[in-house]
């Protein structure tokens, strides 16, 4: 299927690896020019080189900067210029008991996961509205609906992204700009894989066995496995395309059937 993305330009926050990189690759495969983002110039350049090497035949560029800092976001977006598609993907997570989550932990997770989306959307949405077309996609999580007791600060930011997306969508009334959210399920991104390997080492298990045991513990999951980044990227790429024009203000699930609540 042709998603009609050729000629569009997309910026994906936190896209040097994992879900963000998969999204960039899927958009590039559909003909969109992509701007990758990461915190360090070295990491960004490595990701740009890898994506260029995939041979999609589109412009691939990158910018480095801390999207948790409003001043850096301004400078970063000056370098990026106008984009048609914004994917608010960047995020951090950690497993921590509620009593052990410090104010600094809260500030860090809120700044990276939520406020980055606020800052990027605030600067890029007006241009989309002025040009008459645009897509903003928030990468949230099923944890924002079914909150895990050992990741409450992470889950709160993912729930807030749902509210942010819904509110921004109302600003697009009568235009060809849309704002939607994807609720991802447990995904075997680079960060998750690293955590699983660490736990496996502590317990004297192989990564494969540890991965399978964790997946099996998600008793409400219908797929009974970790999702792959490319599986989320497929839905995100569709929402970034002109074909998704009837979907606005939505919260779409790519959670492997993890959620039992109906949104």
C-alpha cells in the first residue's frame, strides 16, 4: 500500500535506536525525508549512517540536543526547519518503588517523557496549521492506562500524553492537521533488552529464557510475547500518512491485546 508520504518531511524525537529508529526507517521506506534525533552528535551520526545505508533513496539527516531543555529545543528546531510530521517518541523508564522515587526522578521523567512533547508540539504545530497539513503522533504506553505499581512516575507521564494529544487535537478543528496517540505494549527495544540481559545475568538465566518468562508473566497479553519496534512503527507510520485523515484525537492500541479496559 502506498501511504502517500513521498515528499513529506518528518522529525522523530529519540530516534537513534529502538522504536524511534524503527519509525524513521518505516517513514523513509514510504518515501518521507526523515530527521533523526538523539542526545549526542556521535549517536545521531551513527544512526544517520545506518539509515542511509538501508538504501531508501530519501534525505536522511539528524540533530542532537536535549529535548528536556526548552532553550535547546528552540535551537534544535531552528536547525530542523519546517516538518510535516512530528513523532513524539523520546522517553525514559525505570523500575522503582513509589517510596524510592525522588523529586529529581519525577522531574527527569516528566521533563523527558511529557515536557519534550509539549515543547516540540508547541513549536511545530503552529506551522502545520498555517501550511494546512500536518501530523503529530504521541508514542504513549498501555502503562498510562493500566498503571504498574513499580513504574508509577513513568506511567503518569504516559497518561498525561493522552491528555495532551486529546487537547491538541481540538486545536486542529476544521483543518487537515491531526494529533493522535499510540499506546504501545511491552516492546523489546534496546533499553528493554539491556534491562532483560541484566536481570538474566543476576538470575543465572539466558536472555532468551528471561525474555520468555517476563512475557509469560503478562497474563492479559493476547500475543504472549514482547512486541518488536517495527510492529509499533507500522501503526505510527499509518497515522503519519494522508491515509489516516479521518483519525484525529484518537488513542490507538498496539499493545498485543495487553489492555482489558476499553478506551
